[in-house]
C-alpha cells in the first residue's frame, strides 16, 4: 500500500524525519510532501526529493498522514489554517511538546486520529530516541506505520499518553542538559591547559561508551558507578563533590521545571 505523508514544518526535526523515511525500506511506499513558510526550508526539502505545496491546507487535503513539525506556540495558527481539510480519516502526528490529542481534536474534528510524539534532535544523525502514544481512534496499523518511521531514525518506545509531558525531560529535552554537563567538563580541561579538541573527543567517547554500558552491560547503574569507583580513589572524591553540591536536587528540579512548562503549553 502507498501512503502520502506530509510535513507542516520542514525545519531540523521535520527534515530529520523525512531523511529517515527516505533512507529506509519504506521509501518506495511513501510519497513525501512538505510545507514551510520559509523558502529556504522548502528549497531544502525539494533538494531531498520531497514535493512541496503552497500551504498547509493543500498539504492536508493530499496527505493520509500529516506531521505537525512546528513549535507549540505556532500550533493554533497552523490548525486554524488547515481545520477545514482535516477529516476523521486523516492521521495527525504531533511533535508539539505538551499538546494532547484532545487539544488537537477540539480545534479540528471530533475524534481526530492523533498520534503524540516526543522525539529528540539526535534524529538528525539517525540516533534519535522517540516516545509515542496515540488517541483511541488511531488503528494499530496506522500507529505501527508511524512507529516504523521513527524506528528508521533511531529507537522508539510506546508510553501511556498521560505520561507524554513527563517524558520530555527524559528524552526530548535531555540532550541539552547533557550538552551543558559536557560543556563544563570541557571548560575544566581548558582551564588546566588540556587541548579542547582532545577533551571533546575523549569526553564525547566517554559519554557514548557509558551509554552503551547502561544499555548493554546487564549491570544496574549503581553497579556501574561502583565499577569505576575504587575506595579512596579519584572517582570517589569527585562523586562526593557532585553530591555535596546538590546534583540530585538540581536534576530533579530541572525535570520538574521541564514538565511544569509542558503542562502550561498544553493549556
């Protein structure tokens, strides 16, 4: 079966997902369409072999699956422009943080088929981590196709839709938190006259390796910490300072602030 899949928004995230589709086994069964108010974004989509259209309403009229790859603050304007073309058989895929299926249905059509998605920017490298949930009106077959699309861009997990706001801190926003953490280690390296390129290379590989240890070693995180921490050694000294300076509270406050903002965006 062939599907028309459209993207309203062809920025970084929309482009990453389209690239994932183009490079996957689904490429022969999916025709891609895009609309973005930015001519630069439209040109970039066309260079990927994506068909572009004049506006969002035209895209919705053509497509079976419509990805809303826009910022939450732009969503009301987008939905107002396309609502007359949204019918009960269209599948709407929203990557807007904090937005529920009920919110989209209330601005388009009752019982709208909505899939909520929280991806992250590593999709740009095919290393994304995406959380998905769906409205009851979405069939298993429809949901499976969208899950496969995100599987082509990395990994995905299905979660209850009432946890889509809480998951943002875990996978959607967490790359920025990790980058900030990395930046401080690299700044320390520079302060003690270690070459920045060397520090970036070694610390980044340490992140990659540590992540693989979490997923592939079969050990708990506490066990992994113990493996690195010789009694009376350097690692223990560093861990004590992280704990003394409130890392636990800082991370909890960070996640709670992220979630609180998601609930505010949903109103």
